C-alpha cells in the first residue's frame, strides 16, 4: 500500500484517521501542523498528501503551494469545514486534486485516495518540456506560457488542463473525462469550475487569433491550432 502524509491539527481526528488508514494497509506519516508536514514531505516523498486547510504555522493552501514548487504530481486532498466556493476554487488553483468537507467518512477518504493513486499510475507518454501552441511556447514543468518574450505564470490546474487540451489538440477533449481526472468527479459545481478555467485559458491565448478553444456542445472542448 501507499505512503500517506496526513496533516491535521485536531489531534483526536488525526489519530482516528491515521489508525483507520493503517488498519487498511497504508503507511501513514502524521504531522500536526503545516511546517512539520512539509518537513516530512521533503524527507519521505509520500505518494499522497491529505492536509487540513486551517492549520497553525502553515495552512493547507500555503503548504500545497510550496509542494507544487517542486512536485507537480503527488496527489493532494484537502480536509476542511470551509464550504465557500472561493475557498474550494482556490484550493484547486493551488494544485489540490480533491476536496473533502468535514465531517467525512473514513471509507469516502479511502476511496478518494485509491482513485487518485490509480489515476496517477495510468501510464502517459512523456511530455516535452516546451510545447508549441500556435505562436505560444508552453513550458509545462514551469507552468508558464510565453509569447514574444512575455511570460504568463499559470496555476497548477491551469497547466494540467492546457496540457490535456494540447495532447488532444484539434480533437475533442471530453468534459466528463477531464472533470474526473483533474477534479475527482463530474458534479455540477466542478463543471462550473472547469468553465472558469477554460475562460482563463482563452484569455491567456487571446493574442494569437489562430489558436482557439471552442465548445463542443454537450461533449467537451477542442483546442484548435
């Protein structure tokens, strides 16, 4: 089983989750604050990170941002009592892969961990560091889009979405597939979040009229280059 880094400042909840995961065969690294959690991440390189959002010293969002500066692949699941749309969207923008609202069931957490692990183990062909998108150069590892010497920084999720559009360029990228892969499920709320990200990508690419992201009604999106 995988190694899970669990970061939760509520000690009673943290111990319950840790023990439940260990009973099911996971190896669990436990930290009670974000700084300790980041130190464990650097030392042990876990396969999944499960982090509370509201924590002392370093909150979950800041932790995710720090992790994504060096690791684009490790799945991150946020645990939080927050339910505001802006908070959820921010978590995804910073590179979170899933969002579990408190109170939650241990079984649901385990299902989500396994889904992210299985998704990450799906083999993909290697992606070149710089991808040509019309007149743009898309630096996927650095999450930057460049045109005529000007660079635009992108969030982790924006870069992941653009990479998938590029891989399917001039073909339809199915909406449901990208929602399941990047958001964890294809709920109405996540669909609206995807629409926001598509709008942002269009804005980033607006200076090359030959590049378009078009809606394919009822199916998904197509990157035309």
